[in-house]
């Protein structure tokens, strides 16, 4: 290995001021040599492996690298097996006699022993039990050897690996999917769901009220000016400075410029950034970016040694530090000040009582003394079809679920027609033959009308009182608004029923008393990839730490700049590059939360699905309804009505919603 390669390895995998151990370098070289990988490609595989195993990317050791090597080898073997199955299927459907081709891809046995993982004749006929055991035994089990925690919040690496591995599995028919309807996670399991009603409700039990101004999302795209963008970023820093000053009761004179040399300790507010546009954020590249008002927009390196590993940062995070810059070269951080949180959502007692009556069916409903039936809300997130077809079978199955259980609401987030879908990207598909549309006159709106809208129309026909919410995605090919924050999809020519409401992305709205925040942008993946976590961080659990960033920063997408497209999960297009975040910096303020914390936040992500309570906010990642090569998951909220005490009914104050205490959430395989 050349000296340049060694330096690149230390740059990508090493820690500041410390070279990699020789045995670690040897193991890295071995992986690169066996699989013909560059340093950058190996780093990407390591990052993907760490996400899959839910482990710290800085925990580099010979054991973990050997586990990575085994994981790459396992993936290669799965790919080869899928390749052989694909060859056999193609031969069979083309009418080739079975005897003409053996059961291996090596027709004449010429490749036996010459190419890695090429099976010799007869080796594919080993017992199915051995093959199954090989697939179900994770390579990390030989390394970790510890017993999984019994805590309900604990997510073992094995579980995360199994869920993420489905994206790389052999393509299967939707009808042949494994364990449909299996509940894989439940929040508030002590709340028992009632039996579904035997008939639709007589009237809609949901009242919608928008808390976001949809008109502001109709801004002109592709017209961003650098001066406007910089003002938005500066204003955000100055706004948080005022919040910290009031929350911590700090005198104005204590604030200062972190980039200016001083012998006096100050409080500095700024944005976390990296001194390099490439590579992952680390302690050596960490800088604080000041606003033009407080520091002339300068950047200063940060020294975190006095924090003793008690920190967690990501690019774009607005922070407040107490420290000193005595040398003029770096700002030594002594304390990270806590950011004030928005207050919890609350309503007047009479509004709560009115929503409770609506759940019962109105004041004239029979059995008015009985407890009202809880709300049933089904949540699904696109994509809605696997890479090899545009049948939208998962969407039809989800609509059947909502129809069979007479759901009160169905929340669907985009993409609906995914611009990253290989068939959409190439145009290699046809509309159903019975629609009678001229192919030369058809548009993507026609595709939506004849492939997606029928499922929604059948659902409304069987459940007339349901409310359907559609949230667009920047990957939606039918939406002309290509930037985030994103305007609504124009419903003209889509053939949607009246029960469908199209909202913006992100969107905050009331469903009865529940304040719901939704964003189809995969911010959790960006945060997981870009965050810098100390060895003694206050929150070691990934699925509560990343949503907490959003609550503390009061924004649905606080990462800036967003992750490079090459580091996102690969798309099914020819180049494999996904669409990316598509941020319009000039309008990022439209992505901020309102004056209170949402009761529920729906944040679809490529990370394994979960439901957690973070800072009194119910966080739900329903997962994707369809993965690239298989079926996915959806979420269901069973929201029990709030019981008001007599003193609360007679009070003139506000009543907290406490949705996290009375909502049962189920993550289910479609």
C-alpha cells in the first residue's frame, strides 16, 4: 500500500492526532484487497454496517473489521444466489427445456474454483436447512457474545440488521411476503385496542384544523439568492441567542464573539459546522460559525476536551457554549447550555369536551354514558411499489386494512409516484389496458389517476366517513414544486375523492385536539449519518437521540448542509443516486415548528421503524410501505379519549393533551 493510501485510511477511519494501529491497518488492507475496494468505498461500507448494527462508527477494532468482512462476504453470497435464481427463472419463462441448463450459472463448469463464490456443480443442492441457518445467524454474534437487554426500549443489533437486510434481499412477489400482519413493535401495550366496529360510523369523527399557513408554501422555486439564504441562517442564530438569554437569565454583556481573542469567559451562540466540505464531522474538524451580527460570520475551531465526551452535535445545529478563546486560535468549550423547549400543546376544557362528544357521535347518540370508541388512525409512507413493478399492491393492501377496520383517518406520505423508481426513471411501463387513454397523451397525472386513485376511491366507497391526508415528497414526480419546504400537489386531473385532503411538506395540523406534525423528508437518516457523538453522551439510544434534535432545534429539518446524495441509500435508477434533500435555504423558516411542541410527529425514514416518546412528544417512524425488493411496514394509532376531571371542566385554564399516555401505537408488517 502506498503512503497516500495509508494517509487516506487515517483520514477516513482515524481519530485526530492518533494514527491507526498496525493490525487495524492490516485488516483494512485485507478487505480492500479481497473485494477490490477503494478507501472511500470501504468507508461507505463501514458506515452502512455501523448503521445496520447500531454501533458507534468510531469503535474501530480488529474484531469489528473482521465482522465487517464477514458481512460483506455474506452479502456477496446472497447476491450470487439471487443471480442464479434470476438466471433459472429467465431460462424457464423463455421456454428453454430444463435439461438444457444445469442448476448453476456456470454452464460448462469452466469457472469452478477460478472465480470467488462460484459454486461447483451440485453445491447448490445442499440441504435447505443448512442454507437457512447460514442466513439467520448474524456474523456479529460471534464478536459481541453478549446477552441482549431485556429493556423494551433496547434494539439489539440483530433486530436492526434483520430489518435493514430486507432491502437487499432476493426480490419476492408481494403475495409471497413473509408474515403479513405481524406486529413488530407496540408502544403503550397496556392500552388494549377495542374490536373494530361492524359498520362505518354515521358521521366523520375527525375535525381538521391547519396550524401551518399553506399559502406561504407556494413560493417560487429555483429562485434562491445567496444574500437571502445567508440572512435566514443568520437570523436563526440571533433568534436562538435571544431564547437562551431569556431562558438562562443571562446578562447581555456576557455574550461575546467566540472568534475574538479574549481572557474573559463568554457565552457564544452559533451554528455547528465542519472545516471541510468532505468527510464526516469529527472532533478535529468541528467549528462554530457565528452570525454576522455577533461575530462577523467568522468560524472558529472548537476544543471539546473539557466536556469529557459529554456532547452530541450535527452540522447545522444552533448551540450555546460557555467558554473562552484565550489563544485566538480556538474556542475552549467548558459547558454546553441547554436549549429551551417549546411548551406542550394544550386546549381549553370545552374544546376537549366537544371533541369527546364528536367521538361518541354527537349529543343525540345512544348510550351516551358509555366511553366513546378511540380514534383509529392508519399511517403509511411511500414508496408504495417495489422496484420490479408498478402494481402498488402495498397501497391496495393498506387501504383494505383501513376499510376492514373502519379507520377514522388514513395518513399517507409520499413519494406516491417515485421519481427514483427504475420504471418511472426509464419510462418502461404501460398504463392498464382498460383505462382507454392514448399513451401519447398520457401524463404522470394520468398514472396517478389510474394506478393510485382507484385504491383511495374504493376505500371511501366502503368507509364513507374516513378522512385521508396526503403529504407530498420531493421525490413525487406529479408535484411541480421541487423544493423543501414543499407546496401541496395540485389535485386537478388526479381523480381523487372528496375525502382526500392534500397538505404541505412539512405540515402541522390538529386532528381533533391532537397536534400532528408531519414531514416526509428523511431527516433521521441524515442526522444518524452526520452526527458527532461523544463517548459519554447523555442519550446513547439512537432512536430517541435523533428526534430530540428536532424538538430542541424547533425544526423539521435542522441539518445544514444536508447529506451528500452519494451517502444516501441507493436508488433503483441506473446511476443509483437518490434525489436528495432539495432544500431551499431562503424558505427554511417554513420548516420551523409552531409556538408549541406537536403531540405527535410522523417522521418516515429508511432507518428501522419505531415508536418512542421523546420530551412528551410521540415520535413515529412507520417505515416505508414498500422497500425496493419487498414489503414494508405501516403504523396504527389507537387514540383513547381524554377524561377530564370535574375541576378541569370548571377551570378556565388550559388542559394538556398528554397524547403519549393515551395512544397505543403498533408497527405492523403490511
